[in-house]
C-alpha cells in the first residue's frame, strides 16, 4: 500500500531513520509498531533536515483502509491522509517542489532564471559533493516556473529526480542573479562546467586545468516544500486525516500571526 504523508520539516532531522535522532521514518515505524502492522517503511523521496512536505509517499506492508487515520492519530507533526493499493514502482514519479522567497523580484529576472535552469543540464556545481567512490551522473532534466503571490516569489521545480541540495543550490544562484551579483553567462558557464566558483569572494572565474570544481552553498532548507509526487494514478483521501491536518495548520497559522504582531509591536516600541 502507498500512503501520502505531510510533515513539518523543522521538527525532524530529515526523513531517513537515524539512531538517537527524531526522523520522519523513525516516527512512522514506531507508530506502525503500535498498530501491530509490519514496521518496514520505504520512502519515495528523502528530504533534507528542515524541508517540509505536503505530498511525500511511503510504502508499507498493509492493506488496512483505516491505516491513514490510525497513524495520523498516533503521530505528531506528520499527517497520513491518502492511500492507494495500486501496484506502482515507488520512485517512478515526477517530483514537484516549491521554493518560497519572502519578497517579490522583477518578473523578467525571475523568468530568466526559469529559462536558464529548465531543460537537461549538468548540475554538478549545484549539488552537494557525493561521498568518495560514488560516481552517479549529475545530469538531470527539470522544468522550472514561478509565480508571485502576496508579495512573495514562488519557484516551482518538476523532475524525475534531483541531486542532493540541488534545488537549494540553484536558488542561491537565482538570488545572486536577480540581485545583480551574477550574470546569465556565469550560470550557463557553471552548467557547462567551464566556470569555477570563487568561494572567498562569491565570484566566478574561468576553469583552468583539472582543479576541483567548487559547489554553491545551499539556500535555507525551511523555504523548500515537497508539494507532490505525481504518479498519474488516483489516491483515495481519508477525510478524517485531511480535516485533522487542515485544523492543525490553521492553529499554527494563528499562532504565527500572533507572534508576527508581537514582533511588530516590539520593533515599534524599540524605536521610541
């Protein structure tokens, strides 16, 4: 059975189980143990620490149609709200991520960013270096778009797979471009592997000789959301779990709005 899950990323040390640390996979395994279901869990997308998800997917060895609501009641900061018994490969999907920038940028520059990164490229400079001995390809095909909403700029990324920290490193480059620190030529040079990053000055230089390529620093993880994993098949919604999730989100938004007003007052009185 495949289950759709949502979770708040900054509450966990990532998805994959780690001894002594709170993780999404670890919490779900402990909840499954309480239901007397097999505790084996496979996760479709392993997001980094701080990255939230609305539509990640896990596979469990169960056919209980009430499993969503049972797990949602047992879990905290994780909601299991849809399921399917269709047999499909867990990782054969299109991933849809969204990265939120808390300000509005010039739309022509945002559009340029989408054009620069959409398509098939070598994203080696836009990812975290792999462990010694790993030689997986760094070529990926993605589609990038954007929208402006309530004074914020939202970038959407779709693709079959992404490298470690890839979207967050791309966002670092996008912000530098939109703020006038980098040119389009620098980005195309990095994608073509003929430009190197100067990590001291945040500038770039042409590649000379076999010196190791530097990687871009990743943008903050808490701005990134895994919106959905698209399989092209229907999932059955558990209305109890979905309503519980919506109610919890409403309470948290209300709490954040109160905090926002408190900070605004503190800033106002500090100036007096």
